[in-house]
C-alpha cells in the first residue's frame, strides 16, 4: 500500500468539494483557517493579514497606527481604504475591536486586535 502525502489528500478532497459545489449550485464551505490563507498580498486585506502575521495586532491598534505602519512598508493608504476590510475581518473573527486599551482606559477611537 502506497503512502500518501496528507497535504495532497486534503488538496484532492478540497478540489472534489469545489467541483461538487459547482454541480449542486452551492458555494463551497471554507473554514476560518482556510479563509485566513486565501488573500492577495497586493490587496488591502492582504496587507492587513501580513501585519497580523508579523504580530502587529497582538496589542490594540488604531487606524492611525495601521496607516503609519503601512507607510513604513511603502503602502500609502487612507482610513476609508481600511474600514471595509477591517469590518469584514471583524465579522469573520480574525480581528476584534474595542474602545478600551489594555490598561482598561477609554479611547476615542476603535482599537483593533488579533482575535
């Protein structure tokens, strides 16, 4: 009996699920873990995911902090460019947002943190 690479088996199963979903007219189910890895690095979401992977969101960050960090990486964005991707990532459970700091002090702005 031949040994199979687990990643190859998982990829094959995912391909089969995608084909079946197309035939049935439904969307394939994507887990949160799979959703985290499916992004274009050149998109705004990809840039935010890159910051998450670097550990930037381990503490609460404001939109101004995010914009400044992206500028240091030569990505020049404005706050309206970030609001929708951040909201979607909150909805998906990738990030959380609060108006309190880690010291339980009130903040005027939302602070985004890795979930």
